[in-house]
C-alpha cells in the first residue's frame, strides 16, 4: 500500500514584512518634517523667484500680481540706493568679519593659556551673543547719545572737544553699528576658537618648546595652521551673518541718516513692507542670494587649496 505524501501548506507571503513596517513607521515620522520643508522652505523659494518677475502691491492681495518679465532686474541696474546699500554692506562685512575673528582668536588664546576660571569667562563673553538685538540696541542707543552718552563723556574727558555724533552722523553711524556688531559676535568667536584650541595636543607645544621655538613661533607655526578648519567655519558663518544684519539697523538708525547705514536686507524690508513693492523686493532678495552663494563658493575654494 502506497503511502500518500503529505505536503505542508505553503503560506502566502504577506506584503507587510517587518522591514516594510519599519520603513512605513519611519516615513510617518519624517512626513511632517518633509511637509514643513515644502511649505516653509521650497514653496516660498520658488514663489519669491516668480514674484521677482512681477509687479505686486502687497495691499492689493494676490489678484494684484502682474507679470512684467525682467523689468525689476533692469531697474536694479540703475538703482543708486541699491549700490549704496551694497557699498555699506561690503564695508560692514570687510570690517566686522576679520576684526571680530582676530579679536576672538586673541582673547581665546589668552583665556585658554593664562586665565583662571575659563568657563566663567566663556559665559560672560557669550552673553551678548545670546541677547536679543533689540535689547543690545537699546543699551547702545543710550551709550552713543551725542550729548548725554557715556562714550562721548569719556572722549571729552580725554580731551576730545568735538566728539562724533555717532548714530546721528552720516560719517560715524555705520561705524557705530560695526562696533556693536563686533561686540555682539565676539563671544561666539571666542567659544568656537576655545573649542578648537582644546583639540590641539599639549605634546606638540612641548616638543616645539624643547626644539627652541618661541611663543610667537608656536602661535604662528602650530596654533594658527591647526585652527584652519575652525577659522574657515567662522569665516563662512560670519560672512553670511554680516549680510543678514537687520535688527541693529532697524532699531538704531532705520537705514539713516541719509541712507548711510542702509544695507541690502534692510532695503529689501523697506521695498517689501514699507513701499509694498513685493516684486522688486523679491528681485533684491535674489541678488542677496547670489552674492552670498558667490562669496561662500569662493571661500570654499580657498579653504580647499589651503587645507
């Protein structure tokens, strides 16, 4: 008698495997972030690009948008106020970035090597960076007051008979804002440089000292080269921040006097939310984007060659 062969039942494979379930759960967690990026990042980016080719009075609503082609970009080529804003922005960047980084590096080296209670000093220097721009501007409005300000009182006590009018002067207003900006950014530069200094082994300094290297030689031949990536990081972030300066100028001078402190971001704000020319403001925004992109790419290429 032949025995019948018994075959086990073959189960159908389920579509929802463990791996697919895990992937689906991961997608559910990522979806809100992805939608947020689309709604708050990608859509405004392309919408602003479209607006740069239109004429739109913000008060008139979406129906007031009219396509005008390259007229906004042609107008930029003849906008004297734009070139003045770019000039002010360039001066602001050229002074604040290297000066702030140099002071931050010097103070970081001093604090790291010769000062007790390093953590305390890091916190003290970092406080201006985390303070709001409006609060800092309020303090410096009083400090730079032309007649009752402590700064001018100090200058007069030192023999300066006619101290600057600072925020009320077309010659000194931008320099006053530069001073405030360097002071605010200084703590951040110090903390970043001190973090870089902690990654340099003391053995390297000891070996150089045994070989007869002076303090200056150790600083220039060891510290500066090894802090190259840190310096590059600070240069990129500082340059981008210098082109985004707004709160100090909006509160201290509102771009004045006589547009002497007007920079590109504040000019964009003026055109968009004071003059309600959103199309022209969008074109200005893309000019700012291109400037930051070019400066960043050039800095990146220099960094690649050096490090």
